[in-house]
């Protein structure tokens, strides 16, 4: 059995690891490395076309999806019950209801491994179809155990570096959007732990929307410290899920212009939400600081 001293030292070590992550976030912000991961992920095993079933056509994958999603939902409810995931408020669900019958790209800031669980919880009572998630290749191929099951069988869409697999991915995105499914994309890409600011985004999410003529639903999650402390020695965050007005491709613009329009509009809406919630102007560190 671990002694009290051992337990304390374990927490201190985790806290030190988190402090290093926060220092790395500052470094990345100063250098504008917006999409890079600040944490050390497992080595990525490349994904090939024969290892993924994007549209869940195989019977074994349908069965696994059914059972793993049921287990995942129970896991989310347990996190909430134990206050490991705290959702303080959900704002703007009427904005989702405006596009609930359409194929839809949902964008969200990415700051925690549990942020997609928060979105599942928020949207679940209102979903008429399913919620899919675009994930990094390594999360799909390289994670063992329970989280590996979630990454492979909870309606995930791994973005592969393999060209043949990438073609299947893009085709699946278009098929899903045209049949009315909802697809969560993190346009900032890398996860920055408990980072509260919106980051400049990559173009992928907006390319999907333009190609399939689907609206974007921007979501920006804001945070406040709770009075509970996690195993890393930091306050557990209370989430306010801000579901913003949907934005649509403009028929008057070219595909390239539309991608920039949607991306810039999404960022402006996130920025306004950040400044309104935290009551401070959005500023970033620079390399001179």
C-alpha cells in the first residue's frame, strides 16, 4: 500500500509535469506554433485504408460501435457525477436547433481530453442524427486500452497521412454531411491543456464545409476555476459551453475565398465570446516577452 508521503510525492510529480506543459504553451504561443501539440503523444503508427471503416459498413464495427458508445456514455455520466467533468452552463442551444436537420461541421476549441465529452453531453438530447469526430491518426492507431476503444469505435474519423486512406476520409466526410450527420472538428488541431484563448485555425474544417456546402456551427468553451483540485494539483475547470450562430458558405465567393471567410468569421466569433466572458481583450505573448 502506498504511504501518504508517496501519494503526496506522486501528486507533486504530476503537478511538475503540468507546469512544464504550461511553460511549453507559453513558448508555443510566443513562437506562434498554434497547431503543434504541447504534450508528448505516443509514436504514430501510420493508418492504411485496409485498417479503417469510416462509414461503419462492417458488421463487427457496427456491433463494436454500439457497445463502446454505450460504455462511453456511462463513462461521461460517471465523470460528471464525480465532478471530474463540470458543465456549469450550456448557452445557445437554439443555435444548434436551427441547423439540427442539416449536415453540419461543429468547430470547438481544444484544451482537454474531455472537451468532446462535454459536447456530447450538451448536444445529446437534441441530436437527430449522430455526432462524429475528426481525430489525429496516432490517436486511432496508437492508444491501448479503454481510450483506444473510444478512439477507434466512437464514430471517429482519423485523418490519415496515407494518400489512399485520405481519399477515403474525404469521401466519408462528404457522404456523412450530405446525409445530415454532425462532425466535430478541432480546427486549432493540437490540444493545449486548459488554454483559455482562441487560437488561429487550420483550414481543414472550412474546406469540408465548402466542399459539401454545409454550415459551420462554432462552439467556444469558456472556463472558471472550481473549488475542487484534480490529481495534478490544479483546480478542476467549470465549463460554459457557448454554442454560437451558424455560419454558411457564401454563394458569391470562390471555394478558396469561402474557406477564408468561414475561418475568419469563426475566429472573430470565438474572440468576441472570449472577450465577453473573461472581460479582457484578447492578446498573445510575443517572442520579445
